[in-house]
């Protein structure tokens, strides 16, 4: 599932591919990921508009278009934006095609259809619940001294659950929560309110480091998800059930938290 690094990578590629370019034609499929708009209305609303900028907040992209319009784009579970030549056949799962004035085409691919696409006037986009319901961006929080503690230290929930609450910190999901907690030596079931300031400092560093390292690995033209066919697992602890902990060699445990898989080392991340 795309988390902050994957969405940041997608935003960088869209800036490279699209900013300054104009949509010469659009074709949308009905149903999800389109939200609150019919395909014809989205096609009319995008055709003739110029890409002016791409912003990211947590896992959400805000694509600024000419005429003071904003396209909100959430990648859902495995969504991605790709670029291809106009005469190529769209891949399976393509939900939106945007022909650009440079002879290229942007395709929004969402096979599982959990993503979101909303076209709104810029003023409405700024106050839409999709935007206002998000907490501060995870990288900004983690690079601010004491910022992570300020956001979540009051929560009585398990720290991993609190980290994944997008209303508290936007951008951390299952993978990077697991990676960061392992880096910080914190058991994922520890209550957030029981952590010390030093714990939060280590955790903030772990989130920053794990996300920065992941961004550095993304060098291709599109996001590669761990679920993709033949994809290798690049993570230290996530998905390593029954394997050795990279730090101590103990067996990695998989457990469930709110119906999501949690991976941790019982030696490096002991119960408190």
C-alpha cells in the first residue's frame, strides 16, 4: 500500500512529466476511484487545463490546474500514475487517461479501485474533509524537535495504531510504522502515553530514516509495490515473518493489530 514515500515519489514524477503541459483530451471510467463526479464531467473538467503544480500532504496528492482547479489524488492500495506514448494500449486497471500536448499520456491505474480522484475548485479543495481531516505531514513532524511526541503522546492506544491514525500524523502506514518501531527498539503494543521523550525522539528518527531510505531506492519511472509480481522485499522487518532479526538474529514475529499485520523482534522490541 502506498505510504508517504511512495506518494512523494509519484508526486515527483508527475511534476517531471506534467507541470507546464496541457491536457488535450481525457477519458475516464465510471465508478471508483472517481468520487462525486461522473466520467463525462471529469473529462470536461480536465480537458484544456494546464498542470501548474503537484503538492503532497501525507498520502494525498493535490494537483493544481489552471483555472483555479485542484485534482485530489489518493492512490488507495496499489494505485499509480504512469506515463506512456499516446498510441500505446492502456494497462489493465486504467481508470483515467490524460493525453498531453507533448504527445505523451498520463494514466491513473487502480486495479483494486480503492483510490480517490476528486476535481474541485481550489478554494473548495482547501477545506474539503479529505484535506482538513489530515494531521500534519509525517516528515515535517519528525523533523521538528518534539513534534512527534506532541502529536501522539497523549493517546492511550498502542503506539503502532496511533502512528497509523492519519488525523494525528499524515503519511505513516503499516510498513513504515513497523520499520520505525523496530529501528527505535519499541514494542508495537506499547501504549503511546507510556513512551518517554527519548523514545519519541528515536521513533521520529526511525520514521524519517526509513522513509528517506525508501525514497532513495525509487529510481524508476513508476512506483514498485512490494505486492507487485516479482518484487523483492526491501524492508528490514516488515514481511519477515519467521526470519532472523537483522540486529540480533532472533525470530521475527507476526501479530495482528486492528486486523493489520504487525512485524517485530521480541528481543529488540521487548514488552514493557
